[in-house]
């Protein structure tokens, strides 16, 4: 009888578990990614009033209808702006290269957004300059077109775009500032398919460097975003220290007459009197080195520890074989600048540029994941076009 009661108790418990699981499954929310819609309200700013973005703190935008993902979720909203009226008719999936827009860097988590006005100001200036050969739009009354992109964090295929609204009677003012990043583009950069980011010189704000290969007659552009489009005429000065044979290309880019690897070094500064960004480009011979314990020496630009360059943009640079074990230290050489200011390591197979003080080593001062331990006989191999590398 006792065994029979235990058997019934077990069945009851098992049944309760099944019922509980069934209820849990029924209550699990389902992510909806089909037919997502979002409505952005028309601007509440009177069209008769001129709004100066350069003197405003925020711009108010409000979403009336938020995308329905099937359950309450923290949605990330980003703002996109354009000067082109055609932006109102171009769907996000379209690839019309003639309709330019900028996605602002700041994001928001509420339907009522106070958008950074200076960020919008600077984005509009970039769009205006790109469309008007660098002309200054300061003081001009403009119409802009705005839409909002929504998506869930760490969830694929959740993008949703609002309608486009028109904001009238806005003025902007150019305010020169040091770039936070630089990019280089051209036919020899990543096969002409994507721009490559320059590395910041550690400790020198506004200074950047990169190592790149150019074929004879190739041109390149630079800029502070991945649509790098600043060319020869809009660079304040160019100093060719490598015999690259620099000239202006037919496309307005910076033309390299002599094929080879070159270090591009850009020093930017703000001319406060003219409210202008000064960009001084120096071109040096392409050079990269290894240094430190695995080499048995700490001499800057030691010819015995120079990496050997390939003869093509996507080729692999190769270091001499290490003579001892220890932490790898490597750098691109910019003449006149200490090696440790242009140092890099490898993080998950990618080049990681030094941006912090390292009084001891990468392992102690940055983290073990950023430290590469070498053994005697191994070499460093780097693809400076893809910015990847390995030690083997």
C-alpha cells in the first residue's frame, strides 16, 4: 500500500511538472520582425522661426507609433539626417548612391528624443560641404530631412525605419574641431571596397598614422568617417619625404606616382582665428619593426629587426625570427616620433593600437588578452591592409 501511494505521488508530481512547463512555454514571448512600422511626428518647431543648431542644445523629436516587437523591449533609436528632398522617397533598402545622409552617433531609448543639436549641426555641414565642393554653409537657411531607425540590441533583423519629416528654416555654423578618427580610401585600399581607419598617435591629440601600399598612379582620399572623400586640394599641406611623387589626381584625390609602401602621417590642428581645421600630411617610407625581449634589444628603428614588406597591398609583412621568448612588441615607424607612440599588438587576430600608458608591458598594464607571447624561432606576420596578424 505504501509503495502504491508513493507511485501515485510520483505521478502527481510529474503531472504538475508537465503542466508547469506547458504554461511556461505558452507564456514565452515571440519576437515579431514582420511588418514593423514606426511613425515620427512632424516637427513641432514653427516654420516661421529660424532655429540655429549651432546655438541650441537639443532638437526635440517624438515617435508617435513605436515598432511592435511582440513584447515590451528596450529599443535603440538613432537619427538620420539628409539635405536631399529625395530622401523622403528613398526606402532604406535602396542603394541609390546619389541620396546622401548621415546617421548621428548618439542613440536614444525613449520615444521622446532630445537630439544633440551640435551633432546634427556638424552632420549637416558635412553633407553640405560634400555636395558643394567644401563651401561653408554657415548662416545659410536650410531645409533638412529626418528619419529615425529603430532596432533591438544584440538582435538581428530588427531594423525598422520611420517616415521622413521635413524641418524648415534651420541654420548651421561650422565649428572647427580636431577629428576623433581618420580613414583612408582608394583603389589600392582593401581592393577599393572599403576605407581603412588610421591609428591615433598615442599622446598626441589630432595626430594619426597608417601604413598603405599604392600602385603607380593610384590615388587616395582621407576623411573623418568611412566615406573618406577629402582629396588633394582640401589638404592644407603635403610633404613627400619618401619620393612617392605626389600630385593631384584627375579624380581630385592624392596621386602617388611611384608604387610602394608608405607611412601616411597626418597632423591636424584648429586655426582658431580662421575657425578652420589645418591638415598637414607627411609621407614617409613604409617601415615596421619588432622590438623588446624576443629580439634581445630595445633600439628604435634597428635595421636587424625591420619587417620585410610584400610587393602588393594585401600581402603579408614578415618579421625576422625571434631569438628569445617573451612578450611581442611591434610598431609602425613614423620618423621623429618615439616607437612606443605608434605601437600595436594583436587582439583576437586583429591589430590593436596603443592608446594607453604602458610603463611595464601589455600583460600588466592592458590585460593578458592583449599580450602576445613569442617563442624563439617564431615570427610576426601582418596584413596591414586588412589590419590582421599572427605569430607563428
